[in-house]
């Protein structure tokens, strides 16, 4: 029996309820399902995300959203086929008017969704692939075919004469959509607006992801010593995260010694040396929800210059955290960070990302962004249920060392709660001499 078709799912006003209970600690429960306590409610999560997207669409001038961004596809449909597809631009989804979402998927994935994703209308799970970053040439006709199919579904939903928000697509796909009579406009902001406010299930998944990184940093603190290389730490961290249940280790930055200043975003085979300052960023996800979580260590000992840099980075970070609460605008947070010029940069764009805040969710960077380069002239209001990663950087006076610290915070009803818990109030010294 096709229960979805016989009993179409109707979203209720309660589906958009984020179900926060700020008087309780944010849950950090195990990763398996159990019968003796409530953990992540995935059905509630999917209903919430779709309700947020539909609400955001109704508030826009668009009649539909066509998404190629895998994070938006997951948000709308609750489907994922593996991290390998993140940059392939092969899948897409459609949310048209009040209709249920459609998803076109690679190979047999559409059949998998019909069999295993009972929250989707099985008739809306369609096989399809478009350009795969140009490897299927537009001359083959797939883009034309699917653009016309999308247009027919828009007509069926009664929204063909309205703009269609598209997050991003291959250039040839844009042209194909226009040739099919579709008025394409920017839909990325509509989706990012939906994704800004997290419900309790999203926040719990973000907290669980952060708890995994807590453990990795304890391992790093134990392993940092001469004879170990940056890439050794990266390998150990990857192994540990996947064993803990990560579904994507996006990147692990490992930077030490003279490589700390200026700040790069990579790792090498450099050996750690006594007295090195070293910082790391762990970017991974649990059930799609990401971490962005820097920590700085010294190896064996620290100089006054290195410690002073850490103290300043910590002060700047704490000043920002103290301001994070509902009703505050992002420019007020950015103002407490040092200017680019004071750190030796010609302008704020040259300094971009060093004193930085960004939303965190299914993507590493979500709205709002907090930066002197952006926020002073384009402030956004901080709201309950937003989740931020806040990061600061301070070069040391020795010309080579630097401190980098980052905390993940959940905006609660009256302030914020830090969920990145590996201790960073003072400079951690690994394997102190």
C-alpha cells in the first residue's frame, strides 16, 4: 500500500516549532538508538526543515525553489548519497508552491529513496543527472530535458509564471532553464534564511559533533611532541573521527612553528619541535551537521611572546561571546575585534577570516557572517536558535608564532551556550618539559 499517496503528509503549524527547552542542558547523548531515553527525533527534524523552507519560500517573491547545493537538497528532502557527490553538481531538488519536494538522483539512488525514505512521496523520487561539472556536455540534451520537466512541474503546481529561486547550477543549466521559460532568480538567500534557526534536533546533532572533536583534541594534546609531524596528527584525527561515527572529515588544518604566521589553511609533513606553537582546525560532520573548532597548543614550553598572543586572542574571543544574545546585531560583535590595520593588514578584506564568526549547520559557513569586512555596513540581528563558530587570531611579536582559538556557541533565549568544550581558557602546553 502506498501510504504516502493515500495519506498525503500535511505540514502542521507545530512542525515549525523548534522545541527548545533552554532551562535544560543541550543534550549530548550517545550516537545509537535506544528504547530508554529520547534522542534525536529524525521525523521531527525533517518536518521542521521542510516547514522552514516552505515558510521562507512563501515570504519570498518566488513560487518555487530549485536546488543543486547538496546541503539544500538534504535540508528539503532528507536525502544524502555520500560525500563524493558534494562537488559533482549531479543531483537536484524542487520545492514548488505547496507541493511536496521532488528529488532527482544519481543512478539507482532514486529507487533507494522510494524504498527507504517513507517521508517522501515515492512518485517524487526521480532518476536524473545533469552536467556533472560539464563532463556530460550540454549538447547531449540532458539539461534541456530536465529543464522542460521542471517547467512542466511548475505549471502543474500553478507557479510557472512566478520567479524560481535557484541556489547555484552549471552555467549551461541556467541557460536551459531560461530557454524553458523559467524566470531564474537567486534562491540561495531564501534557503539560507530557512536554515538560520536550528531546532533542538539540529542543535543536538551539532553538540554531538562537537563532542567528537573534544575527544580528538585530547588525543592531540597527548600526541604532540618532537618526532611527530603535522600529517601524522591529521591521519590520527581522521582515523579517530571515522571510528567515532563521522560521516565526513572535510578537512583538518595542522599548522606549527614558523608556518603559523602568516596563517595558512593546510598541513605539511613538518616535524613538531620543542617550543613550537601549533594550531588546528577540525572540520567534520555527524549526520550532516558540522564542526569548525580551532585550538592552539604549545609543545613542551611557551615563550612570553607566544603566551601574550594567546591571551589577546582569548580576550577578543571572550569579548565576542559575551555579546552573543538575541537582539544584538552582528556589527556590535565585529566592533570588539581588532582592526585589520592594527594587525598589519592594509584593509579588512586582507584580514578576512582571521577575526570571524559564521553560522554553522549542514554547511561550514551559514548566515549570518560576523566580520568587520561585512557586518559594519550590513548588520544582521542575532536570533534565538542560531549557532555560530567564533574564531580569533593573534600573531606573536616573535614574527613567526600565532594563536588561533575558536568556540562554537548556541544562541539561547537569554545569551549563548558554548558547546566546544576542550579547555582553552589558558594556553595548553602539550607534554610540558
